[in-house]
């Protein structure tokens, strides 16, 4: 595993600061593209929700009424299929206008092809019924959101621009201006400079508030889309577990290949050479005992080297000190082999499960190897503790920094291994250091 330490950390923040807006967010909101996209989303919601609601109520009612016959089943299936199609359109609309990326729900699971199998899959799919519920809830909410958004935007911009078109009333309407109050005996018009200015200021308040109120309305839309049109939490968990299983299988295969390579290129090669040397010694033992003794001495050195390589390989698979004495002693042993001084502090009330203990050991071991190879640090520290139902690991060093998981380095592979057991890897490594890596694992006894 190798970690890339490089320059340029934090340049995105510098660019953001250099290109930042001078106007406050409250003042620029009415002119931002995001605000107009959200307003467009609300405007489109009403006609689309009318179509979706009409389709759902009509076809579902027809299907429910026909359930006394076999025709009700295909009609209900068609209603749910239509809701699934509208759901795909709504996800695309939310992605394009709100920037809300909602994953596709779980596909239909059919054991065999055919119309009956398809109807059964549609009727048994939980996402189909969630899409139907969305169709029923979206319509009243779309009516409310449309009314509020259109009223706010139209009133705000109308009053704000009143000084520009005030001349329309006296010239074409025959009255002094906008009528604020009127009865049979008295009327109040907004026609003098003070009243026109106050009207524009009130319009400014409406205009500034409208984008934020519309944003709050579209937030509710986002919750509906994410909750009812996306995959269920159970199906998302199944997908996650399937992905984690693939990571575990790939990791195990990679470890087996590494062990095979180390055995073939290391201890096995030395043992083959040892066997050949002993064969030569056997032939020379009677002819040249002195040369045979020297060859035996060399063979003895090869045996020692092969034994050391086998010990290192066994330690890499699962160190005996971890099994016998736990994380504290095992991590202290790893730290003693690091090229920089390492402080180790382990504060655990009891030992975790062997599998979690092994993952924690190898995580710290890989991180300390990175420090030795790449960090140019003068010191490092390892802290291990328990927080509620999580095992926490923290490895820090005062090196050059610049470590980044997103670069596809060894840290990315380590993060994948932790994710396979519901773990998390967080790297904080600005350019120039220091580097802090926090690993979080589930606590299992």
C-alpha cells in the first residue's frame, strides 16, 4: 500500500475565496439561476401533478372496481406501472432543476418471463406503491406550493417595479394609481412620491423573501422525491452489503495472491536452493570435508533467513502477539518497527471481536508503513479507544501532509476494506502537515 503525499491541498478553497460574491446571499438570491430553477420546478409541479393525480385516481379506482373480475388485476398493474413511469420523470426533473440526485429504485424481480409474472412483480413491488402514494400526496402540495410561489413572485416584482409603470394608471385607467382602499365616499391611491417609494420598498421585501420561501417549498418536494421515489432503506442496505461482499472477496483474493507470491519468491526459493546445496554437500562430504563444512555453514544461514521470512509472513497473516496479548502489545510491536518514534496509547475496557481486532491491527500497520515511506515525519502517535458501540483509531504524524483518499492511492483501498465492515476512514492532511487519519470500526465483543 502506498499513500500519495503531494502539494496543492486546499487550492479549491483559495479559488472560492478569490471568486466569491461581493453581494450577500440575501440580496443576490432573486437573481441567481438556482432560485429561478426552483421557481420553474414549482410552476411545472402543478400541471404534472394534475396529470399524475388524475391518472392514479382514475385507473386505480377502475382497477379496484374490476377486482371482482380478473380484469382488475391488469388494470391495477397498469396503474402502478404508470406511476413508476411518472416517478422516473419526477426524478429526472428533480435532478435537472433542484440538483437532487435520487437513485433508481430496486428493479422488478420476476422469476420467469411473461405477462402474469410482470403483473405480479409490479403489484408486489414496494416501490410501485410508494410511487402511487407520491402521486396522491404531490397534488395537494403542488397546488399549495404553486399558489404561494406565484403570489410571492408576482406581488414582489409588481410592487418593486411600481415606480416604472405607475404612469399606466393616470394615463389609461383614469385613476391616480394603485387603489389601496376605496368605498362609496372615499378612496386611497398610491400616487405621491412617498407612497410610491414605500410601495417599492415593500415589493423589495417580498422579492428578497420569495426565493427563500420557494426554496423551503422545494425542500419539501425533495423530501417527497427522496423518500417515495428512491430506493427503500432496506434495498439500499442490500445493495450496500452486496458491494461490501464484493470488496471482501476481492480483498481476500488479493491477500491470497500476495501470500502465494511471498512464499514462491521468498521462503520457497530459499528452501529449493537449500535442498540443492545439501545435495552438493552430500556428494563432497567424503571427497572434500572442509568444503562440505563451509557449504553446510552457508546452508545454515539460508535456513535462518528462510525461517525469518516465514515468521514475517505469518506475522503478516495474523501475528501471534495479537492473539495472545491483544491490541496494545501488537500495536506497540508494530510501532517499534516504524522509522520514526511512535507513541502508542490503547484505552479499551475489553478486547473486541477477533475479526475487528485484526482489522484494527492491519489498519494501524498500513498507516505506520505510510508514515515510514512517505511522510518525512519526525514523530507519530497512535490512539485507540472505544466510543459507545464504535472502536476508534487515530494515527497522526508531523510530516509533509498532502495525503488524499480520492487519488486512488492505498488509502482508498484501506477505506474500502473498512467500509466492507461498516467502518469509516477520515483523512485530514493539509499540504505541509500535520496528517491525522481516523478510522472507525463497529465494536463487537
